[in-house]
């Protein structure tokens, strides 16, 4: 199934398994693709409008309502229609959702899942193209995932909904039409948070990919293979918790590393991973760590200007060759 269908199926399975699970967001009951490409409307036909609830255009309000519902035992899935819309709800996310279990001494938990489609590289301009993964990763109290394949999305989203802590799910819109095998519902398949996956075995260089950069890394790896360079692609899948052990094990094998991240370069997820590798695997490194990210600039509306800003196969290949110098 597609990446987008995997999102729907994971929600369907969890809503069928637990009647405390419900979905709320903008236009989520509509049986159309919607502005964010969601297909949640099919769930409203199955579970009704009490459990697939349309919200007003007020992210601060409906995210806060979700937080309250979680505190009293429900398991809400809140869809923020486009990831940058979370900015108008940052008070609820930062002051309430991320901190309540701590400030109330464990007297409450917030089993809330917050879905955020990242719609970039499609001419959405500066206000709608942000990929705020590194911004939210600075907040203690949030678990954060960024699945890159249908199987990963299905398994990790199911785990997120079952988790008794807030989980932010970054959905990379560039992957929505990608198809892949997804286990049957009867298998009750889940993927633990904080468990990386080796997407491609290699021995010459480690390429760590974040979210939708997997595709460009795979194209780059095919190109490099023709030149006799075998890249190992490590997909952390979870941003927090981060499976640093898997990354370090790969670096120990290859001695070279490139980190690919669609975030803006400054204080990116790539920056954190590079710093951890430098601290924990310095003596394994045979060359300086390379990062392939997005420049620290606002995203222009013109796609001819926008497209070259993001990590692509050409830039990844160039970064790998730099580790070979």
C-alpha cells in the first residue's frame, strides 16, 4: 500500500482495537484527499463523526482539547493539517503537552499522538514549507518519529497511538505515493520507538537519512555502487528516542559518515547526530563528518529556486566523495 494509505490503516486498526482512540483535526471527516492529502474521510464512514471529529480553524484550541481528553483517559490522534501550523499551538504543545506528566508528578499521562504532514518542495513558499523536526526535538517530554516507508509508518504510528506519552509524527509528503509491503492487520504488527533500520547494507560509507531523504540517498547509493563505493543507509526512523547505537555500529564498520536531513542546517537533527558521532566514535572516523541539509534560509515560492535547496542525490554523492579525499 502507499505511505498515505498506511497512515489510514494504522489509525483504523487502533480505532478498532481501542474505543478510546479518536481522530480530530481540520476536515478529517471529508472523504476526499483534502488540502494535506489526508484520506481520513474513509474512517468517518466506519467509525462515525464522534470519533472522526472536524475541528475549527484553531490549532491552539483543538490541540488543547486533545490534551485535556488525553488527561482523562482518551487516546486522541490530532492532525495538524500542515506541520508549520503547529506554531500557533506552541503554548499547548510546549507548556502543557510536553510538561504535564512532569509538573504533576506523574499523576497524569498524555497518550496523545500529533500528526504533522510536512509539505515541502511543492511550491508552498516560506510559511507552509517548514520541516520543524529539530525545533520540536529541543522539547523534553515529546517522543518524535519520522517514518520514511509505508511499513515504517504503519508500524510506528500504531506504536505511537498505543504509547502513554505524547508522540509527534512527522509525515513526509514527498513519500505519500510511495508503495511498499505492509503486514496484514492480523499480525498485530508494530515497530518500537527508538529502533533504527538498515535500509541498505554497505561497507565503505555510512549514510544516515532523516525522513524523506531516504529516496535521494538510495539514488545516490546506486550511483556510488557503479564506482565501487558501497554505502550503508541507516534510517533512525525515530528522532527521539534516537537509536545512536545503530548509527555508531555502522560508523565503526565504515569509518566514514554522511548525515542527510531536510531540516535547515543550523541546529538540525543532522547537527546533533554529527556531534554525537564525533563524541562517541571519534577514533572510528577516517574522515570528517559530512552533512547534507537545507540552507539556513526561508523557502522561496518559485520551485526552480526551492528545489535545489533540499538534499538531493547529487549533493549526497558529492559529500560521500569528500569523505574519500
